[in-house]
């Protein structure tokens, strides 16, 4: 049985490379706090995550460097599997 491809060396290498670029979040444009690592990064919504411009679920490549983007954990989660050109959906009123 094959393991999770996100645990493999090529994916970790791509993540390390993208992190080393120090780019802002491609979704909201704000700075990412790259100092947050380890367990703290799993809990912080402002930590770096590797996002994909073309979602994997919609045929995007997991390991293509041209598909990789830097994002906040919260922005990546909020975006879900929407395509790159769509804007985030906002509620029509405050709940």
C-alpha cells in the first residue's frame, strides 16, 4: 500500500524551497511569519503552508514547482479547492 505522497522527500524538498523564498501569502497578500515551525505551525493560522494554484483535487500536480504557492494556513483552509481566479466567498451579513 502506498503512503501519503506529502510525507515523501520530493514534497518536503518542494516545501523547503517554497519556504526559503520568503514570499507573502499569495491569497491575501499579507506577510507570513516563517519563524513559526513544528507543532506551533500546526496550531497557528498565520504559519506557512504550501498551497497549490491548481488544486490537486482538480487535476493540479502535487510536485510541480510552478503550481506551488506560499500561503497562510487560514487562507489555504478558507480557499479549499477553488481555482486560483475565484475570490473567497463571504457571508452576506454578520452572523
